[in-house]
C-alpha cells in the first residue's frame, strides 16, 4: 500500500462540499455578482460599534485569543440567563455542529434530520459515518416536528436536528410546540435546535431555554442578525454535561481574536440589532411582493430570506437560479424535492431589490416563453 | 440510558486541554501579565500593510469568506512554486492537524511522535483514538529524526509528526538531513512536517518542497513570523491526493474573512518579515545572554523562543515558571522529561526583556536560597 493510508471512513467519503461559494461561480464566469442574495448573509452589516471595537483591537492581533472565550461566554450567559458553563463558542454554527456530531455519532449511529434540510449538518453526520434518517417536510413546508420525534424513537436516534426557523424554507414552529414535542423525544436522544435565524422570528418562536434538560442543545450565531458572517462566531447553549464535552476534542485555539471582540461589542448594541431586524423584515416583504408580481408564491418566513414557490420542480428552480446568476443576481434554491420547487432569496438593500426585481421579471418572461 | 449518548471514544476521552491560556492564569490571580513571553507569539506584530488591508475590508465582513480560499492559495502556491491544489488553508496549524489526523487515524492506528513533543498534535491523535508511539529526543535535545523513521517502520505508523524547528526545544535539523531520512520512511506512512517556525530558521533548514511525494505534508502558519496568531491562518502544502481529501471533512466556511485578507497582504510585505526575523533573532540572543548571566544554559534555537536549561528537573522549571508569573512574566516550560528541565521563553521587545531579566534574577536568587 502507498501513502496516504486513509481511514476506511475517510476513504469512503465523497469529495462533495455542502455549498459551493458564490466566489467560485464568479471565477468560473468571470463576472462578479451585483446583488448577493443567495447565502442568507445580512447585507445591513454589523454594528458600527462592533467594527470600532475591531479597529481598536487590531494592534493586539499578535496574541492568540483566549481559548476559553471567557468574556464572550460570560456576556452570552448573562443575556440568556444561564451560566458560562452552559455556553460553548466556536467558529460559526457549522464548526460547532461538526464537534457536536463528533461527540455523538460513530459509524452507524442513527441520526434524524429533515429530508431536504440543512446540508452541512448532513455533511458532518456522513463525515463521522452516521446513519441518516430523513423525515419529509409537512405539507405546509415546515420541518415535521412530530415526525422527527417519532422517527427518533423508531430508529433509536442519538441525535435529531431541527432548524427553527427552518433553512431553506423560512417556516417555523412556535416555541410552545417545540416544548410540547420534547415530551416525545427519547430520553437518550439529543435535539440539536439550530436557531441561526431566531432573532428575525416573531416573539415566542424560541422555546424557553432550559439547560437542565441534557437532551437539547441550541445553536446561535453572529452570522445572521448580527451581520458578521465573515467573522465566524457561533455559540451553543446547553446542559453542562454536553457543553463541557466539547473541550475534549475542539480546536481550543481556533477562535479569531477580532471575532471574539466584535461579537462582544455587537451584543451590547441592541438598537442596531432591532433596526437590522426591522430592515430585514421590510426587505423580505418586498421580496414577497416582487415574487407575487411575477406570479410566484412566496412562503411566509421568519428569517432573513424568502423561499419562493416557482410553480414547477427542481429543474425549473435550477434554471431560474442560473438565469438570475447570468444577470448578476446570486440566489439559491431549496435543497431537495418537493421543497426544491422553491428559489431562496436573502434580504437585500433597495439597490439589491431593484436588481432582483428587474432580473426576475426578465427571467420569468424568458422561461415562460 | 440518558442523554447525551456519547460515542464510546468521546466518553473515554479526558477533559484535559493541551494548553491553558495565560488569560486563565490572569483571571485566577487577578493580576495581568506585564510581559507575555510564554506562547511563542510574535510581539513585533503583523505587517502594517496587512492591518491596513483589514481596516479596508471591515465593511465587507457581512459576507462569508470564500470557502475555497482561492486568492490566498494562489498566492501561497506561487510563493512555494506549487499549484493551488497543493495548498490547504485552515484555522491555524492546530485546526489543520485535527483534520489531517481525522483523515488518517482511526481507533488503534499507530502514530509516531516525539516524547515531550507538541501536545496539541497528541491531543488530536488521542481524540481520534490513535495509538501514540513516542520516541525520546536525542541527547542534544533534537527530535530523533532517525528514531522516528525507525519507529514508523516498527509500528507500521500511518502518520509521523516532526516539528522542524522543534517546539518546545527550538532545535532543528538541516533540510538535507530530513530529505535523506525520508528514504527510511515507510511507503505507506505520512510525515507531517510542522514548520511553524521555519521563517526564523537558518537557510537550508527546510527540506526542498516536493509535492510529488504523497508521504509528506508541510504545515506553515501566519501565527509566528507573520505576527498574527490571533487571526488563525495556517496552511498545508502537499500532494494533491492528501490535500484534496481535506475537503471531505473540513469546515468549509470556517475561515474568517479578515484573516484571509490579512494573510494575503502580509505575504506581500517581505521587508516587514525580514525585519521581524532580525528583531526576533536579536531578542533571542538577548534572552540567551540573560540566561547565562543567571548561570543557566540556553539551548541554541532556530525559532522565536529559547529553551533554557535551568539545571534541575521538571519541578524546578515549574517553580521558575510559577515564580516568574507572580512577577508578571508569562513563560512556559518544556512538555516532558528530560526536556522539562528547561523553561521556554518567547522573544520580546526591550521592555519585555528588561522585565524578564529582573524577574529571572530575583527568582533564581530566591530559589537558590
């Protein structure tokens, strides 16, 4: 045998990636996107106070960040009414999902997800050899809360993933419904509740935070409402038993120091957050209006994006995405059937919306012949 | 059983961390370090051009970074005379080591390291259940190049780790010696050559880069000579077969956007790098002089730190480190016997050196009664 001697699991994995970045598309076509509305980023950006804190901290970037993320965890704990030991900070939710899966999933471990749900979670499960059991969305395009719980029991899942609000559909459950559903979650399963978009959602969408229940871990991020996807700061909230286990395997010195500082400052600027959420909601309303004006059906959203039913199948949505890209507008589509009849459009500024509106009208006209 | 249902491997791992940060010590004592000379950081900091690039890029931090790290990989490929497909960028060398180990190490996989070598590599190997085989340092405190190769053959290692120059001792092998030793590396083993400190080392310390050999992967970083430990940018150079496999499991959107931009700009400022290396060498010379003035024996170094033989055992070194900390000077010590007779002191500015000199004199006077 010759090097490298990959593990059997590593050798078996495909080289696919969960998401190809818009930059790759730009390099392939040689044309830069004029409106970036595909990655559920937040064009309204971070609090200026967070960026001021970064500027002031540049001089200190020669030191490693505090590997315990002490100050940020303390602030987050206070915000959520828990203890710092209930908080884990990591390089975005994606990074935290990878560690969580590593702790709970060995080859063959059953994991329950939604069919057509967040691909990066599935990527991590596959990467540790877990066995994915996928539950279809409900008829109203929500992740099937009750179906997920039932499947968890049926397959004896160690881990269940639910995004609330959901990506890619933007739909959501009320917090109370999730609290009630937890009664049906097996005692030895963990629900990973991905709340990346929670700040955009109506009051009551988040279930009560109860870190005494070792069966639930919440994921939050500074990439969406806080407008700093490029900084890579996510955090988990959960029972100490699970949170402390992250320390067994995580990259302790993985956090960027400026990211820690930016997140800490961003937390304090609640006015900016409120204003951002307001702008994002208005933008999503406008996206929905534009969709309807083109004879398409927007799905109600509790996020910073709108899934739009294009009235066909995945092929049609794929053609719309490609045609929009040719016109300089980056959008994505839902991940699997039947949700992939939808394109997915992130909130934009006025100028982004104008480009989107023009391009969509042109594209739909062309595709309808 | 109750949640969380950890994998047997995760359940078996200790909660120890490879390095406790200086911030933890500061919080425990309530006293801030006045000289930070323990983490092999580079107090001379990053190129001002890199920081200017960061400042200019702050506005764009609402977007995710390019997950392919295209521009940085292109620049690094050009610098090293390889192709971008031979380069992988990650969240510091620590992060890349974690992925490398994951690809090659399953429970029971034999891995060869130096006894008392870099703990974070061992942490990753343990984290994936690998079986560590540790080869003692040579009598002149170098990692035992030939012993490592022999052990790799004896235990049928999938992976061998060598830091050149070495951490914690600062010692090194000439590149030609490593090239010659590769002849004795088994065909199916991979040598991870950690060159975090290579920019400080004499010409000829790095073996020739040959990405046609799938048995060797090099690790480089912007944390040391480039002075931006807090940014978290490392990269690997190697055969496409191994490099491309990182994509199977890595956190594709893990890189901080500002970090990408800073690294790219830093690469272009070769004058700053040369000046930094000059300052670091002068500082290490001065650390050695101070050590000798106190009757201690500095080990020759090719890095930005000096291992200093304190003339006793690990207990003595531990007492020195503790006493120095009480005097506001953060240093560390070597990781295992017999090298742990040494304290390890990172290069500092004049003011750091003055604090170090005063504290060391006081501490050695006290300990000698």
